[in-house]
């Protein structure tokens, strides 16, 4: 099954993960989502790990490994690895879009590379980055498995900030579009502007005041200036 653009399998379901779903595939495989949407956040500063942390070992040592600023872990190959709290979800891309007028945010975490920037509008399943193992990546895999637990942690939040099941977005069943799509349809239905509104201007007006100095009247975006003819 194709999830987040490539052949991946669900390794931790939303029912068990509760705030997200994990999809495992090949390290460095491309990540994309269907639809048109905006990039609202990226984190790119973390490096991939040489190996990951055994899931069961983490659970049994979680309290011992916990430090003020993160987790002092032992990796699958026995190395010491400190993962600071702010690094837990690793490199990520968070995008925002709409389905049926409802806003959603989708986050892809533990990424290796990030190819997009905040403010980018993404479409045509452009590759957002690659799957990696940055952050705290737990693995139930054997030492000999060189994938080292690489996976994509996918989180989806609705407009109220509540986590929802990411699977329809990961599989491409739900497709994001831009808010502007809905907005432009509304604009078309807007009644024609009155003559009074047409006379309003936006910008900078230069005028000379009686004190013989030049002043600028500056209008902020959205502010209106009405020009009125003297009535007498
Ligand atoms: Zn996860």
C-alpha cells in the first residue's frame, strides 16, 4: 500500500499510537502528499542516527534514561545516545490545507532531508523530503536489520487542534486544497461594490498643509480614505 507517496506499512496504528500513526518504508525514500497545500513549519537541523533504540529496552529503561533535558539512551548497538526533548520528533515538515472547507495540519516527522520551506505552496505530489530516523526513533527490529527503525510519524490536527486519524491523508483518500480555492468562489458571488466604496483609495496621499510643510497621510492595509466634495 502506498502511504505518504511510497510503499510503506503501518508499524504503529493510530488506535495504539493515539496522536499519530507510524509508517515504515525504505530509508531515504521520497515523501509526498496529495493535493495543494502550504508549508507552515519545517525543522531541518538534526542528523540521522547510526542506529536506533530498541523499543522494549526503551520502555523498561524510560525512567532511568530520563534526564531534565531529554533521554540518555543506549542504542541497539550499545552506544550511548542523548536525545534532547526538543529533538524527539526530529526533522519535520508541517503543512496546512483544507478539505470541504475544514482546515487540517499534517506533520511528517523523523525525516532525513527536507526539500521545502515555510510559505511554499506545494502541488502535483512534489517531494517534500525523505524518510529518515532523526529524533527518538524506537525499533523492534534485530541488530542485523539495517533499516534501524526508520519510519514516518504522521500527525494530523483539525482546526481545533485535536488529533485525528492520519490514515486517509497518508493514503491519499483525503486530498488537501488551498483555502483560496473556496475564497475565490465566494468572491465571485459577492454583490457589486457600491459607488461610495469604489471611491476609496489605498496607499499614500501627499498633501500640503497650511503651515507650508509637506505631510504624508499613510493608510494601513484595510483602512479606507473617503474623499468628499465640499457641499457649499
Ligand atoms: Zn510515531
